[in-house]
């Protein structure tokens, strides 16, 4: 969408570009041939940056097409087993993606909760209220096992990978402990020392990736050896993190950027100015894109390959956690909002 002001800016840029082109031709009459090639390459690169900025679309939240609203209010969600899962007020709500209605309710202790993660065969819910990690069977809609762990704070997450659940706890190494829980036995099989306090956790390319919002780092742990491999410098206040297709994306709460890392090499691929600074937020990989949310900007769509913001929806009324799957975008808040992919 392009406003009248943007059209004026675009036309002004067009006139200025024509003037610059004439001036450049005159200048090129006397510069060496090699220098001409360099100047032409630079002009092409700069024009590319202009077009990238113009590609961002800003919309009002009212322009989102709400396909369904499931009357379950809360924050963290998980997608899997043809369901959207949300824990709130001591209950895990399972809602069918086929009927857009609550299909089951499962007691999971007092909230708040530190995320929800969907494994190969179970759902995992960490309750901060009683410091318990619950294992739920999607076949029976019951808690089949649980384990008490010393963790605090809901503004973090839990991950699943390598037949294990990974969560930062106040364990052997205080708040710098990454606990590994065997998915079958529900026993802690490793406590790994982290160089910094951790928050968000994701699993990708055989490694566990942990954000540290207080020190601006992304820590990397090898799942085979249970050892810390490296710590990568990030933007300001990274907390929420997601992964897929051998890449890791994180949301920096203080400077509002989204950063993309290669999960095989650890190399920083891109820093995207997404304008997502704030005290909350969430980020998720799914449905062919990166989706982020922040109070006042409930849905932000980012091109996962070109590393640029495509669409920003501004306004209030929804936006706590965000997920994408089953052909839709899902945003929590006062209810679970199922949204047509913008």
C-alpha cells in the first residue's frame, strides 16, 4: 500500500534520479573505463536499497481477515496434532483446527507458563506456578508424566529435539543451567553450564540455541556432547527465538531488530530493522515466512529468504503470542484469533 505522501516522495526521487543520471553521464566522459564500471555497480546497489524500503506495506489491524475466534484468552500457544494448544489459569486448552472450537481441557497446574512445545508424540507445558514440566498425550488428552524443575519466569521458552526437552533452570549452575530432560523417562539426563543467563530456547541442526536478553548473546550447545560450543553477539535484549530450514531467527526487544543466523556455521546472515522494540513480543517460523508480534503491531510478516519486512499490521485488540500453520496465522490475546495469511 502506498500513500499519497509516498507517491510524492517516489516522484521526487524520480526527478532527482534523472538529474543525477545526466550529471553522471557528463562525469563519465572523462573517467577511466574501469572506474565507469565501479560507479555503475554502486548505482545499481544503491537503487536496490531504495526499492527494498518501498516494498514494506503498513496496514491497520482491521484489514486482517479473521477466519475464526476461539474464546480462550491467554498467551503461549503450540501447534500440532491438528490442534492449537494454549495454557491459561491452570488448564491446557486443546482446540481443533478443523472446527475452530475447544475439543479438550487438561489440568496443568497454576500459571503463568513458560511456553508450550510440541514434540514427536507429546505436548510439553512448563508451569511456573508450581515449577513443573508436564507431558501430555494428544491421544488421551491427559497428563502422562511430570517432573519438578527449579525454573522461574514466563518470558522465556522451552524446546524439543534429539528425543529431549530443553529448558533453562535455576539448577546446578544457578540461572545459567540448561537442563536436558529425556522425553521418555522424564528424567534430567544433563545439566549444562551456560556462559550467561538464558531465556528463549530453540533446537535446530543438532544444536540448542539459547538467548540471553541481559547480556546480548545467542548461546549454542551441541546436543551430542552436551557442551557449550560458542556464544554469538546479538542486538539489544534478544529474548524470543525460532528456527527452521537450518536457520535461527531472534527478536531483539530493545532495538526492535530481527536477526537471522546460519544454524550450521553460526554466522550472522542478516539484521532486519523490523521496528519491534517493546516489552513483550514473539516470533515464529512457519507457512513460508517469519511472523512476529509486539504490542501495537500484532502481525508482522518477514520474508525469510530476502530478509526484509513485507507487511506490518498496526493497532490493538490482539497480539500476545503468534504461530503459523495449517494454512493460517494464529494470534493469542483475549481470544485465539485465526487469521488468513496476509
